[in-house]
């Protein structure tokens, strides 16, 4: 079975517990204004625009399909800048068996693997296939990094085969959520509650965007919600950063640190050590 | 530099001048006796004695048995066996001034955690901490050379923890520190603390205790850059073979293996043995040193070291393959090392009683003036493959070396938030056969050059022409220019 992969980071210390291989899948079902890797959002429509800006001849078009030559690429990311489709010429197809082999070849170095994206759960079939095969042959754990917008069937299948979820909550207020992401948070909050009742909700992540979702009241509401749902899930508070952002949000400044600390202190009161700081 | 140039140089201080003048005096003698063929190899730079001097009068590296010294005291020094923390710290500070080496500074200052632990309860906790701090500051100030090396572990001790805590606070390049690490003997919590400190200040090294113990026995120390040698012993000399230059002498790969290598490695052993013999028989080192008379060193624990470097370029020259990126390149690498080891072992090592009569094998980390040639059996800076492939490749190459081999792995700052993840990699590296694992972060104030640390701010001072206390800063600054040290692949995570 094949999957669409934007990139594989072999050694990640920030995608779950321990040292993990992070696999970023292509495609998303939200369109967040502050997305840091917008090139993972959509599939390529082979419009050819990126061809024109590549100074290295790393891109070509064959039978109407974009072809990417990694050897020639110098990583300037000009191609990503001009892509108006929120896509990338660099993502690739990979068979699950091939990915499984890469993972198992490095088993002794890893605590586990993490699927991220994009919204990785859009490729649940692929994930389940890879995870089942990896688990047959190793003790590696599998984590899912998700925006929470997962249909019931996929969610249940994932719950039965992975070891943890890291879920973004973009906003508590539905209007804000719609504004920031383009979709309602109804399913997200429903899934949050459902996952919190399993032992799999490793952490919830919340990005503070100044003037949009950063009222103390909203963030505290989320902290209380998590506190009442279970006794283990961590809440990671992340300051907005303009790095990589493609929409007009790229002009917003780095989130104010003082404000960050005030909000953090508030949620610390609620969640104690389960409240995690990020710089 | 001639004598006048040394004396009038404004870039070096008094002590360094005295050291260079001694070397200049030594070099007025002719070089130890060598065959014509071997002299040619030295002249061409295929072999290099790393400026050890023409007529060596002390071993390059000495690892005195400090535990014995602390137990018995020293008649020569007039030091009685210490009874409390004050006396032990004083005794150590005294003996360090009397340990000869190639740099003039002791390259090994002992297994300090174990030594100090026994005296910890003779004073209050606060006093113990102050005394250890004083000792560490004293070492840094009086032995300003980043090859001065301290060992801790594998077991956790209170003293070991205090040493790491204070070093973390002092943030100095001196001393170099190694943690003998063993998954069986080192508590996870202590190992994690050491890793945390290493991510901040570039030390300690993680030394594969199980592997080295199997080679040298329990009683070994890590000295200078990362040389593993027996305690109470050391190494007379270190002469190195430039594999890149040697490969340029060969018609092809076969010629290299069958003719060039046996020829130059024989010469390598010849230089080493001639130098070792000179130290023992002409300079009569063991007859004059109080360390020997009082049993703090014993010729039976000594050896010599045959170093090699430039394996990466050697394979590139002969086969056009890139080590770390080609399985085939690795196979050639193994064949080359097999051959060198075979030739070394076919020679008798003069006075190499510490390593079964054979010369020790060492992956030499390069020196400041090396240009375009990679240290030891490492992968060229900037060309490192994925960290896992780097470790897997080098793990297979480390197995050949009994007297020192290491590599440096640079992480970005996210590693500091996930020491569990870092430990996973260290454990995997140990399992893969890596003997000495150095970790550094890309934004660290202390930069690991090849086998020693320098402060970023000192490099800047040196480049501005200021005279500095630490002799290794000069080496570091030159090495950064010549070896692109700062271009090491950072293990980035986004
Ligand atoms: S990556 Fe973007 S710009 Fe390039 S062809 Fe695909 S859709 Fe067009
Ligand atoms: S990142 Fe690579 S493919 Fe994209 S424009 Fe630059 S060189 Fe071309």
C-alpha cells in the first residue's frame, strides 16, 4: 500500500517521548492561517509554476507530472514560495514496506515513530499498515500528531493500533476556530473528549495567536477541560512564530513573551506539571 | 620558528615560549636513528610525529596511578597519605606539577570522583563542594591545556555529581572529562544528568566502558584527547600515518594494499620503536622518574601508539567512493584497517608490555595544520550521512582500535529538552561499537575541535591577536580555519 510523504525526519526530539522518526504525510483537511508548513496542505496539481523558479534544474515535468531530483536540489525552497496551491513538488509516494524497512533498519536508535503532517490521519490506511508491520517486528511505539479532525471510523482504527496521540486544539470558540482554520471545532472537541478517556492522549498543543485565541479565559477553559477529563494529558503552550507562514499572518510578530508567561502561569495553576512551556 | 622568533613572538606567553625553547634545544640533536626509507616517509609527510621532537626524553602520555599515590603518599614529594578532604585536594594539586608529558601539562589528572568520594565525609557538605570547586579552578588555572583529562564513572558517586554540577557552572574548556559509561553499572539517572551537562558544555564524553574494559581491563584511563591507556602506564609516543598521502603513492587499490601499506606501516612501527627505545635506553626515563621509583607508573603498563587518519580521503582517492554513503566504501575501509592492523601486529612493539607486546592502534584526530584531510576514521565534515548511518558505519570501524577512537555528534538545541531521546542514541551507539561518543550542541559556547574543547569567545580573542592563557586555543582557532570544524552536520529537527 502506498502513502504520500512530504518528508521523513530520522531523528526528532520534539515529536513525542524519546528519540523518534517523524514521518510527515502530505495533505490536510484544515487550512490554518498560521500554518508553519503550508506546503504539506494540498496535493500538487502539476501546474508547473515551481519549474520556472528552480535555478538548479531540480524540477522537470514528465507526462504532465512534476518530477523532483533530490540530488540537484539545494534546498532554497523557492519552489515552495511560489506554489499557490499550498503544495510542494518534493513530496513523494512510498510503499509501506519500504517505509517499514527504513524504520526497522534504525530500530536500535529509536523509541518510536510519529506520524505528522499535514493531517496524517487522512492516510489512516497507510498508517495502520505501517504500524502493524512495525509492531510485528519491534517494540517501537507509534504516535499520531493530529489536528483532531478525524472521522469516527479512522479514529477507532487508530486507537486500536497506536500508542499515543498529540492533538492540536486551535481554538475553543467555534467562530475563532472557523476563522483560523476554515472549519468548525465540533469534531475536534468531540474527539478530544473521546481520546482523553483512553490512555492515549499524550499531549494537547495550543498555539497562542495574539488577538485571536489568546484570551486568558479561553486558554483556561481548555486547561480546566483537560484537567477534568483525565489526570495525565499534558498541555503544551506554543507561542506563535511567523517562520514558514504563507498567509498574511506572516506579518504578525513573534508572540509576546511577557504575555505568554502570564498565560502560562494561569494554566500552570490549573494543570501544574502537566502544563508545558515552549520557547 | 627559530630561537629569536620564539623569544620575540608577541602572540605567545612566557610559559609557551619556554616550552618551545626546550623543543628547539632538543631539536639541535639529530633525529633518533632511522632507515633511509623511513626518513623519506617522514619528509614526505606520509608519516608525522606531531612535533614530538628529535630526542624524546619523556613519554608522550603518562597516566600515574593516583589512587596508589593517595594511599601511600610520596617520599619524593614529601607528601603523607592524605587523611581528609583538605589534604587530598592539596596532594593532587601538588603532584600535577610533577607529571611530565609532551605538552608539559599532565594529560591525565585521574579518576577524581572515586578518589574524592573516600574523603567526602571528612568535612561538611558545603566544605566538600567548595574544596572540589577549588580543585577544579586550580586545574583550569595552573594547567591551561584542554588535553588535561579527568575521568569519572562508571558508578555514580556523590563526588562525581558534584564535579559535573560545578563544571556546568564554571563552563571552562579545561579539563577535558570522560564518563566511563556502562548500561549495567551507570545508573540511568546519573547518565542522563551527564548527558544534560554534555549538551550544555560539550563534556563529559561517553566512553564505552564495556568495550574498553574488554580490551584493557578494568584499570584504564582516558587521557589527552581520547586515548585509552592503562592506569600506571601510558604511551611513549604517537606517530601517525596520513592515509590520504599514502594513497597517492599507490598505482591502484591493490597496489596500496599489497605494497604501499606494508611498506609505510613498517616504517611507522620503526619510528615508534626508535623513539620508545630512546626514551627508555638513552634518556633513561624510568631510571630517573620518581613516578617509576615509587610505583606510580610501571613500564609493564606502557605502550606506544600508531595513529592513522584520512581514511575518508584514502577511500575516495583509490576507489572514488564516499565513506558513510556507500556500503562498498565501508568494506574497503575494513580491508584497509585489517591490513594495517596485521602489519602492526607483525612487528614487535618496543616496551609495549601494556598491550601484549604490540603497538597500540589509534585513530588520530588530526592537528590544526591538517588541511583537507579527515580525522581518524571519521566521515568528512559536512558530508556526514544521517546520524544513524554515521554511527553504524563508524561503529564497524571503531572495533579495530584499542588505544583511542572517537567521533563527535552535534545536536541542535531541542536535544536539551529530551535527554531520554539523546540517551537512546548514545545507547544505540554503544551497542553499535562506538568507543568514545562526544556530544555537542550547535549553539554551545564550548566547541569540541577534534579531541578537546575551546571557548568560542577565546577563538575570537585569538583571531584578534590577544595573548591567551590556554595553549589549546591557538590549535583550536587554526583547526576551525583549516578543517571547517563548525560545518559539522547539525542534527536538526524542525
Ligand atoms: S508544487 Fe505547486 S507550483 Fe509546483 S506544480 Fe505542484 S501545484 Fe504547481
Ligand atoms: S528547493 Fe530545490 S527544487 Fe525547490 S527551487 Fe530550490 S533547488 Fe529547486
